[in-house]
């Protein structure tokens, strides 16, 4: 088990420490260490197990709808993603997507929408998906082309979405489409689309280096009731950004979990592998590498839990969340690469822990805002502060 001394930091309350220890004990018993060949079935099983264990209740808001509190606790989400990622990237994925996929319903859904879906998501009985990205609208969400037009008491959706996690296995998709109330980001609305709705199909399953359910979606004359629109028309972009704001810091936490596991594996290897009459850990080059890995992990943890704590205090964390994601994901890539190097040839053997981590970490530097986007966000916030304060 990774060092948990960080739980004594002042960012956390006793309930957070209890949560982390409880999930760690549960994960040891219920989370498989390696993936099989049927990723869809494994992901469904993990969602069910997380729901039955009561852990998914932290991913939805509102005690009346299965949540543990009225608002999502960012520190709790981050601790849970870090813990699950340390055990299994797919377990982290299964947990995170229940939160992200239903986040817009938690934040902006009507009482009827929340009652219909959040309890099922919290129990692991319904799998959720967040359908925002398109072939020509990834980082530039405002370039969205998927459209929804009003027709009587319905909306009719046409277009495509891609890189959609849980695509192909989800029961409910939150789909963002252009409704045209204003140009750019101000003319987008959010809709609940159930799997199996006529005119909605899985156009393509996408295989990636760290297997998880992923797909391209197609909408062709897909008719959904107007009551399935989430929040006011034209407010979908704001709702998407609010949802991502809740979960972006948790991406940093997942990267942190991967990095901690890589450091643990590297320490075990270095202290047990004999070479030239001594252990690998006795070489100064190895010690220097381990020192850098540990420093990178702690740096990422401090930024991650600072952002999580600030958000739970009701503060704007645009810059802090971007810093956390940038530092944690880029740092984890470096830590995992160093662990592979310490393992030598074993580090690139398929399904060795560090080999799995090497594949798992790469996507985190891209999704929910690529590293380059985080850099732009940080710089923009810095320059905005200078403008508001006057010249430094």
C-alpha cells in the first residue's frame, strides 16, 4: 500500500481519512489487478460492484437521489479516484464516468430527471456517459456541429459525437447539441438520450492503448422529448463547463494514483533486485531517480488537494485545477517512465503493473483538457489577474 501520510495534511477532515482507508480495504478485495479480454463486461461488473459497495453515492449529488450529500465533495472524489487508480485504471474509469456522465443531471437536471436517473446511477444499475466531443470539436467545444431542432414537443438531433467514454455500454447519454439561441458557445443545449432511442446508434467502437469502452455516436433524426432537455435552452455549454469543473481536478488525482503505484513498484523492484553484488537501490543513480519520483508525486499531490480543498470552500479554481491537472498528468508520465526503466526488460512485458501504467497514463494528458489547453488556461488567468490589479 502506498504511503498515506498525506492524509494528515490539513486539506482533509476525519471523514475523508475514513473514506480513503475504507475504499482501500474494499479495493484490495473487490478490484482485479489485471484486465481480461472482455472490457465491456468488466466495466459493467465494476460499476455494479462499486454501486453495491455504496461508493457511487459519492459521485452524484442530493441525498434524496442516492447521494451522500447535497453537493459533490471534490476531496472525496479525488481521494477515491487516486485509490482506485492505484489498483486499476479500469476501476477508476468506471467510477469517474458515473460521476461525469451524470454530472449535468446532478447540477442542472429537473426534479423529475434527477429522480429518474441519479438513484440508478448511484446504485450501479444504470451506466452514464458524457457526450460532448466531436470529430471537429474537441478542445474547441464551441465549434460543435451536432444540432438539435425543436419540432412540436420534441427535439430532433442530427450529427456525431466521438471519443465518448462508456459509448456502447451506457444506458443514458448526456448529449450536448447546438440549438442556435446565439452564436458560438451560447447556443448549445444539453439533452438526456437513452440507449436504444430510434435514430441513435453506435457508429464505431474505438480501440485505444489502455482498453476501456469508447465509441463514436451517430444521431440521424433522433427524436427526444423536450422534457429531456437539461436546464434552459442555450445554457448547455455553461453546464458542460460546470460539470468538467467538478471532475477536472479528479483527473489529476487519478494520475496521482498511477504515479504512486509506479513509485511503489519501483521501490519494491529496487530493493529486491540484485546486481553486481548489491541491490539496485544501492546505486546512487537509482537513488537519484527515486528521489525525483517521490518529489514529483508530492508536488502533484499538493497541487491536486489544494485545488480540491479550495473548490469545496466554494472558491473559483479555474487556475488551480489547471495547474493540478498539468502537473499531475505530466509528472505521472515521468514517474511511470522512470519505473519502467528501473524494471528494465520486465518493464515492457505485457500486463506487468508498470507496463499497464505506461499505457494508462497517456490518455490523461489529453482528455478533459489537453496539457496545452491547461497551459493556456493558467496563462490566461495570470494575465487576467495582472489586468485587474494593474501592472505588477
